[in-house]
C-alpha cells in the first residue's frame, strides 16, 4: 500500500522531534557537567572542598605492591588511606614516586613479618597538615593533622584474629583504649578489626544500625563493648547499600564473605559522615576490598564543628578499668578513705563505715 504524502510528513516530523530531544538531552548533560566543573574549579580556587575521603584496605602484604597501591589511591581520589596487614617490619616514613608518603608501624626487625599498619597520603598533605604520627605497635598507629584551626586524629588498627589468645586480645584493646584517651580533636578509627558485629535488628546498641550482616562473633562482641564505652559508632552499618558494597572480605573459592573492616567516628560527630561503602573495582591482590568513608568538611577548609573538640578536656568515667583487680582494689581503698575522712570531719554519731557506704 503506497504511503501518502501526509504520512511521510508525519513520520518525518516524529523523527525530527526525537532528534531534537536527543540534542536537548545532550545539551542538558553537557551544561550540567560544565556547571559542576565550574563549581568544583571555583571551590578548588578558593581552597574549598566539601568531601574528605578516608579509606582502609587490608593489602595482605605491601612488598612489591607500593606503586600499584599508589595508583589505586590516585584512582579512588582518596585523601588518606589506612593500610592493614602490611607485613612491613620496623617503623618509618618513605616517599614513593616523589608524590606520595607512606608511614608504617610493624614488628621488630628480628621477628617474623606479620601484621603491620600504615598510612598513605600525598606528600603535600603530610607537609601542610601533619602534626605528628606515632607507631604504637604492629597493630596500632596514630596520625594527627590539623587545618583551618581544627584537629583530626586518625587511628589505624589491625585487630587480633578470632582464634588468637585472650591475652593478645586484651593487650590490643587496652592499648587502643590508651590511644583513644590521649587522642585530640575529631577522632576516626579505621582498619581490619577481625570482628563481625552483626546488625541492630538482633541486638540493642547505639553504636550500630541495621545495615550490617547477620553474624556476630566473640571479637565482634568485644568490639561493640569498646564502641559503647568510648562513644563510637560503626559507620559501615549506618548506610544502606547492596551486599557487594557492604562485605569487605570475600574468598570466592570457599564461598566465604564477611564484614571485618570498619571505619568509626565518635557518636557526637555522627553528622560528619556522609557515606561508608566498599568499592570493588580497585585491585591489590587481596581478599579484602577497599572501604571508603566520605566525611563532610566545612567550607574554607574547616571540619564541621558539631561535637568536634580541640582537645579532650572533659572528664570521663572510665569504669571499664574496674575489670582490673588491682585498679578495683585501689578504688575501694580510696572510697573507704574518703568516707572515713568524712566520718571524722563531721563526727557522724556511731554509724559504721559499712552503714555510711
């Protein structure tokens, strides 16, 4: 059947409208992209950056991977990376490719290589903002920086395995507690804790939400206890993501996957964290994935001041120390001594110390 002139004109008109709409859509995308680029360029020109990105990655040994790691650091546009299980002995600082700075803390040179934590950053960040870095041991390291009059402390950790001895676990948590008590400013803790904390739906605690996994193990319970005592939240569990963006470790050949790498922040600074998730597209020959937290930074280079402290000046009741029998006995002695002084001072009838207690 022959196509009429009217039908041809109608068909041509439809094609023309479709083509015009495509061009308008392309123009909108181009304009949007250009506007975003202008906004970004303007912020950079004014020294402004809205998001600060902190990552943590268990690299299963850093030997022979430094350049590869720096490349993925650059590709992921991170500001700071906490590296765990570096298996690098001793402690120190080195420059890589004249652009990046690596600081690390590991076992003594005469010991078998194991554990190890480190920080990777651009050298200019270290030069401009570093206050200090401190190698505590092969499981804990501290990096303190300041900008815009604000202080930020990032603590990198590599926790004991589930099957390690109780004494080793106690030592780790005691050391971490001491480090937290001495830390200044806004505090982040990031690394491989080797603990599985479950999710909010199967336990009552303020430090986690419902976006975790179902499994809770012994290390996870100790981890949650630490967070409750010191007022930290586990950032991973506060943001809804697909499973592939939640699980931080996976051994596909065994069908194993778990969430054992975490990024924490104090509950008082909860609003600073905008997102925490796994990024799988970065590779470093490890069964762990890169975990990244996006943190809000106030314009003009200042961190949001909600809950941030220039120093930890407030007194806190460290009741967890009562687990130590020697500390508990000393506490009882001091209390009894104060009560006895009060009894003598005020000359309370004939009431005994036990009655006053």
